[in-house]
C-alpha cells in the first residue's frame, strides 16, 4: 500500500510542476517576422496571438483595395 501512496504523491507533485510550467509559459512571448520585417506577429506561450504589426508602407505600396467606398481597416483578431 505504501507504493500506491508514493505513486499518488508523485502524481500530485508532477501535476503541480506542470501547472507551474504552464503558468511560466503563458507569461512568455515570441515574436516572428515575415517579409523582411514587414509583418510581425507576437504570441504567448499558450499560442494566443497578442499582436500583429504590419508596416504601413507595405500596404501603401501594394495593390490593396477595398470593395466599398469607405477607407479600408484591418479587423482585430479574436
């Protein structure tokens, strides 16, 4: 019975450590760029996108257009 008790205690310790590591990862961010730095995206350790930056000159130089008479806007990613 002592072996089962030790196994359960080890499982609880591993679960606690995993929770700590997940919390630490959630605090960290990674930023990746594409197109020579024209676009940059930042994500946290949970894989959630926290920011996207696009060089305004890249849009001005492109053939980007809207189908409406209103100015084009980039939407927030949810």
